[in-house]
């Protein structure tokens, strides 16, 4: 695991040379394929080195991180064209990738906390440095304070666990049981805010709307998955108390998922609609993890990978429109089928994946999650039916509004998509729909 970290660190000098934009992207692609060929044992942690290790959960999420970071560079070509602090941008992405890589691979709980919080800072720089509107400062503060407010108690909780058990290695957590209310609350809350759960989700739409396309991609693709990863790792200690109190989070998430889905149907900004749909998907993931059964853990993992690719691809599409029309409003982005018919296909493909149509990973994830939540309580069927129905409804709403109807006469200068954009969308969509052939890998890790 150390060799990949060293490769990322040695990529940093590339950022300071001129005309290295595509070189960095190529190096990330190389890193991706090298990491893909890693041997991963299905049962336990493997590739152990310097308190870093990797099991199937880490492996999938690290792959996703490298993939999304590579696509972020590809999506931000307009920065390269305008020479807009391009070296600092590349440096930011590589530092962010190092933080994410370490978050998913370290086995020490304290180091996990350190990098979990550290990944916040490059994201903050992305939003404040390359965002569009002046409100981005406020969005950055929301992001910072929501996350920090919830995660300082978690630090106390980690120290308490160390004080009690003299051990912080995640792999040994399965031998402990900690049934303390405050500890449970302080450890869980940080991840629920990061997911984000309904009630503490307000930072997410703000951050997404103000962030540049790369910021949105990394937020939707990876940052929301940090919470799920943390929950999967930490709930082992809280099995007894979790059986008693997890129903609270499940109820909040089920009701919140329906409320947010309804909220999506009121949005007029493309980015905020996609951001709210992320909250709706993550509410199902929270429910799946909190039921603490086999199907739930599997489904939440598959859903996290699927949603990371799908949501990131949708933000790319919204950005392609934004670069042409300089607006994200649904009132202006109308009738685009007349201008970019080939892009309508990509809208359709990614929207269908978003509403969990086969053969996307989202479908498999949703089937597993519905299994797990219904086995927990059959009354939850009502909410699940509504969430599934409305997720199809807002996906169709976004698609039909942007692609059909009369186009805006104010559009006077226009060019269709370029091959880079098609490649970028293909690289989001292909793994999302091809990985279902290898679904057995994702179904046996637990």
C-alpha cells in the first residue's frame, strides 16, 4: 500500500511544471490501472504495510477515489484553457487524493479520523478558490462547521476507546463491545453528518451549488462515501446498543428520504436537484447500514460505488450545459435535444442509472437495501415505495425539462460537445453498468 502512496507523493512536483495538465491526468490513469491489479484477499485485510491495509471495502472505495480524481482533471479543461491557477488546482487534487487514499487504507482509528477530517481542507479550497458565486464563502463555512461540530466529539470517543482497550486497530474492533450511549452517539454522529442524514444535510446542497464541477464530483463521488465507510467500520463495536437504538436513524432516514425526494421536484437549479437526489440515495444507504444485517451491508457498499459514479456523471452533464449556456436554471436549459441530440443520450443513460434501472449497480444496491430494510420491518415498505417512485419522478422531471420543450431564443452562440466530454461521460457510465457482471465480488466481502 505504501508504494501507491509514494507514487502519489512523487506526482506533486509535476504540478509545478508548465503544460503538465494532461500529464497529471495520465499519471492518475496509470495509478488506477496499477492499483486495479492489486491482489485482494476476500476474507481479511491484506497488503499490510506501515499500519495501512486493504480489504474489499477499502479496495473498491480507493479505486473509486482515483477514478473520480482522474475524471475531475478531465472535466476541468476550461481551467487549463484560461490558465486559472492551474498548478495550484492540480496540487489540490493530488493532496485530496492522498488524503482519501489514506482515509480508506489506514487501519488505525485515530489516523482514520485525522485523514477523514484532513480531506475537508482541499475540498474547502476547491469550493472557495474555483467556485462560481460570491456565496461560496458561506457554503465553505457551512461545510466546515457542520463537519467539525459533529466530529470533535468523535475524537473524544476515539481517545476513550483507546483508554479502555489500549488498541486502535480497526481489525481488532470485532473483539470489543462498547455499550455506552454517549460514546455511541459521538462516534455515529460525525458519519451521519458526512453522509449526510436528513436534518443535518443543509451543507450539502449549498456546497454543491457553489462548487466548481470538480468540487461537485469529488463531493458526490467520494466525500459522501466517507460517512458510509466509517459506519461500516465502527458499528462492529456497537452491536448491542445498535440493536436498541438504530431504529431512530432508520426512521429519520426513511421519512427524510421521502421529504427530500419531494423537495427535488421543486428545484429549478440543475445542480441543486442532483445534490438533493444524493441525499435521498444516501438515506437508503444509512438505513441499510443501520439494520446491521448482511443484505444491508452489501447493498450499502454497492449503492455507494454506484451512486459515486452516477452522481459524478450527472454533475459533469450539468457542467457541460453550464459551459454552453452560462446558466444552470431549468427555465433556460430547455429543448437541448435540438442542439445536442447526442448529449441527450447521455442524459438518458445517466438518468436511468440514477433511477436504478438495470443493468446499473444502483439497481443491485437498491434491491439489497430494500431486502434488508423490509426484513427489519415490513411497515417500512410504504416509505421505500415512495422513495423509489419519487426517485424515478425527479429523474424524469430533470430529463424531460432539459431535453424537451421550446429552446430559449437567447442562445446566440453555441458549439456541440467535444470528444473529451463524451469520453468523460463514457468513463462514468461504463464501470457503472459493466461492474454488475462482477457483482459476486461485491457480494462476498462481508
